[in-house]
């Protein structure tokens, strides 16, 4: 997840710490899921996150692939 967030940080000029905090908050709210250093897995938008995206008029996003 860190490499993905790092690339977003560089591309959009958002501090990495802000992106990490927001990713953690989204995970705690059961909107997204992602692994950790010991358990690598793809990030994914969970059912509740899909619902929120539909409410906001966004499209369906099921997973994001990245190296770590």
C-alpha cells in the first residue's frame, strides 16, 4: 500500500502521512481493505464502500493492484 500511496503523494502533492491516515480511516470504517507488511494483498473497495461510491455518483471500483 505504501508504494501506491507514495506515487499518489508525488503525483498530486499530498503528504504521504495524510494519505496513510486517510487510508487507515477508510479501512477502520470498513470502506476499503488492504494487507500489511506480513500479509500482502490487493486493496479493495468493500460492499459498504461500493454503496458510498454509488451514493456519491462514482463508478464501481473493486480492486487496485500494486507491488507491496
